[in-house]
């Protein structure tokens, strides 16, 4: 029985030392896994200009707004 207890202790010690060495070797200091946020990006935002609508397009958009407003009003009644 003495051999079995000693073998278990040695196996436990080997597993413990392996876990410790793995933990220490995997923490190798200053490794940056994410780049700086400004690399390759502009620092200002450029908003696109809204296109100027023709009278025909404006009338179509106004008709859509009117249809939406009427639908909302009918739901509130």
C-alpha cells in the first residue's frame, strides 16, 4: 500500500507543477491583443449632404407623410 500512496502523491505533485508552469508560461507580459482604436481611422466624422429634392419628389414625400398622419389619427379614434 505504501507504493500506491506514494504514486498518488507523485502524480498529484506532477499535475500541480504542470498546472503552475503552464499558468506562468502563458502570462508573458506586454502583449497587445487589440490595436489602438485610432489606427487607420479618421478622427472626425463627415456627414453626407442631403440631396435636394425636386418638386415632384417633395410632393411624393409629403403624400407619404400625410398618409402616415392619417393612419395614426385613425388609430387614436
